[in-house]
């Protein structure tokens, strides 16, 4: 609760502060633009945080509604790449996808929630990678009953995670490295939500890391 309060208060305080500055008489146009940009930036961060908190609360209260449909696999991947590609290009990173065939043309899932999980995981990989590449390998394993299970393996050349800290990744508002958090931003909710969504979809999220 203390972490949540801090994460909400920080952007809200910034919004109020910039608003007070905008009320100053005879404010130069350039400063007006800077203050408005600050309000917009912090407002967006606050909205994303509140959305994450609501998502997490629905999941933990078992009130998350999933809509599983047959959806084109390639479309799901393209939807995610269209969001993350821009961030990767801005950092000069290669964003690669490898396909481990054979793969089904359609998958039975909730496409909105699947995209949410993959976008978060790929977005995290891009965020914490300064140079090199982020790669997603898409494969499908066959179960003994003949059904298939999709596997999306995401790897990057970014900063690594000590083995004894991996368990903390999936705790809400927990940050493995406070200094990295200050540098890269984030609240620690994305991975917690992603793992819970993956479990709701019948899967899981696992992590390996090498220093």
C-alpha cells in the first residue's frame, strides 16, 4: 500500500505543480509548452498506473473476464510488433522474430490479453536493452492428448538479473534494483499482471538470466 501511494502521489504532485506554474502571469510561450508537456506526460503515467492497478485488482479478485476465440497467430504477433517496433527503432535495437515450425494458423485464446502479455514482455526487453537485439521465438509443443501449447520465448542482450532476485520480479510494486528503476522507470506491476494473465490463459511466465 505504501508503494502504491508513492507511485500515485508522484505524478499527481507533478501535475498539480505544473498547473500552479501555468497560472503564473506573463508566462513565456516556451515555458507554457514545457509545463503542458509535463502535465501530459505525468497524466499519461498516472492513467497507465491506475489501469494496471485495476487490472491487478480484477485478477486477484477473480473477476477478470476472458473471451477466448480462434484468432490468427500471425495477426497476434503483428499486432504486438507494431507497438514495440517503434520503441526498438528509437533505441537502434534489432527486433527479431524466429518461427519454430510447424505452427498452427489460428490459436484459441483471448487475443487482447495475449497481446497485453507479449507487449509487456517485449517492451520490458527493449526498455532494459541499450544495444544489440531483442528476439522472440514462437513455437508450439504437442501435448499427449493431441492438443498444442504455444510458447513465446523472449530474449535480449540487456542488463541481467541475479538468480536470487528472479522471484521478486513477479511481486506487485517490487523492484529488483532501485537504481535501475530510477533510470528506466516503471512501477513493478507489468510483470505481476503478465504472469497472472498468462496463468488465466492456461500458461505461465518463466525467467532465466545469465550475468
